[in-house]
C-alpha cells in the first residue's frame, strides 16, 4: 500500500481537492462515523497510489513514480495548501512486506526534489511477508 495523506485540518476535505486539482480516493470528515462506529476526530484526505501490499522495490518505485506524476507542476499549490488550509500533516504512508530475500526501497533525486517541494513526508512500515499468507 502507498497513500498520500493530508490530515488534521479544519477545512472541508473538498477544499483540498479543489485547491490541488486532485480527486482523492477517500476522505474522512470530523464527526462522521468510522467503520467501528466511533467518530472521526479530524478531517483527512487520501490519494491511494497502490492498494495492494507492496512486496518489492519495483512496486514501491512504480507507486512513487505515479505519485510524483500527480505532484509535478503542483508544488505551488501544496505551498498554498500549507499556508491556507494548514494541515498538520502531509505525508506518504506505505507498508512494505519483507521476505527472507534481500529487498530494498529507494527514492531517486528527482522524486525527492518534488516531494520536498510539496512539503511531503515519507514513511514506510515494514511487515513480515509471512503475514500475507
């Protein structure tokens, strides 16, 4: 999985979509019920780039490339987002399932430049591949 997440802001998530010119795969609005029945504590905007578990570096690289493709040319819009909507977090969340074989993930310099220009944090959780079985 690899998702761009914009979280903890007061504006309606539709304002994020309108400003960035991107359609989210999901949003959560403060006060709406979660699947558990509890209410969302804050607004969140998600753009999922890879829904399935990432199992190798190539899948991660392809998902990052897809994200960078959405971001290029929108760097100024992310700066405006930070100044006007003021989310507490703009980040990429991903999960990588590691097997016994050597595997890796990487970010290329051109990808890092775009992510940094958009103010996006990158995080990756590692999971044991055996949990996929």
